């Protein structure tokens, strides 16, 4: 994945908010205000085990929620809680792709993202999807087996997680639907023209991550999805920059420190509405 890492480094180096310090903290410190609704599970794939955080009704359709480049912090948990409460409810699961590290600084976030085993992360996503399908209903016996076999699971993600969610829609046959926010995968990780799952994607018109989440990347993704033949939507939100869905006080402060001062509640509401319609269409409701 050396080429992919180079492409990501170029995209994020072109952004206007790089910082020099490198800091990270444990998830316990970073997520102190967001842990209450969650329970932690361990998921195994190949020869590794990773933690995941689950919220929502057990008998609801599942959605894997993928972290931004920061790691499993307060904001990705905020998104998961929100998703779990949409409509009649979803069971949301966040896999810890960084294995416990959470960045406090842009430079460290970039460092952690560049160091990520991206094909390994896709395997983590596949294992997470399978876990939700196998644990999506409390029913027993034959009924439980049938529910497990036919339960629907989607994948969504933000920034780095957005790119990985699209990759899962290409490479993970168990995925039933994808909603990606401001991120596209390097072609060597996943060719979106070969997507297998329906994909909806959201981008900010002012996003400065060139080749990763800017308008050019969004339009390129749209052309590839047209070639794939899967149901797809690509939405670009005027006046919005990167990470425009992050609205907690902590996230707004962090965005402003990064030079991202736009706040557009109408765009956020519209994006969530589109998310709800898309997942409801392909996953159904509890």
C-alpha cells in the first residue's frame, strides 16, 4: 500500500491545517463523555482481535460506523448514537481500527492514518459486518439462524472512514449498503467502478483535501459508480468544507482550530435525511 500512503500524504499535505506536534491519548480519556450508551465487544479475524463499540437495539438492522483519522473519539461515537436512533433504530458498531490510539493533533492523525494497514482495515470491516449479521437478533434456534443469514448490514464512515466504507462496498460482499462522508479510497485499495453494494456519498464544496475529498474527487467517484451499475448518489453541499457533519461543541472548536469555520445546519439535516432514506431503502427498519 505504499502508493496509497503516498497519495494520502499528498492529499492531506495540501490541506491548510497541518500542525507540528504529535500527541495521542487512550480512548478512555478521549471518549469520557461518550461511553455510557455503549458496550464493548471483541471481534476476531485471521490472527488478530480488535475492540468494537456497540449501541442500539439488538434486533435492528446493523450499521458499521467507521472512524475519522482521529480514531475512535467522542465525535464518531456521537455519530453512532445518532445513527442508532434514526427511524425505528439501528444497531451501530464502531471497530477500533487504530487498536486503542486516538489523536489529539492533526499531525498525529495524519501519522496514524498513513500508518494504517488499509487492506487489514477492510478485513476488520468485513469481520464487523459478519459479527453484526451473526449477533443481530436475540432469537434462538432455526429462527436465529435464518435471521443471521438474511439480516442486513450497512457501512458508513467519515473522512478516512468514508474512504474505507467505499472500499468495503467494493471488496466486502456481505455489505448491503454504504453511505460515505468526504473520503474516497486510493484506486489500488478499491476501484469504485467495481462496486458491489449501493453507495451514497457526501462531500463539501469547499473541501481542500485534493484527490481525496474535494469536488474533483467527488465527481471522479461519481463517474466510477456510474460504470459500476450499482445504485448510487453523490451529493455536494455548497459552502461546506471537510468534516461538516461534526457538530458537537468539542468538534466545532477543533474544526475552527483547523481553519474550518463553516456551520451549515441545513446541509447537515439534509445529509442525515438522505442517509436515513438510503439505509432505510436497502437495510429496511427494525
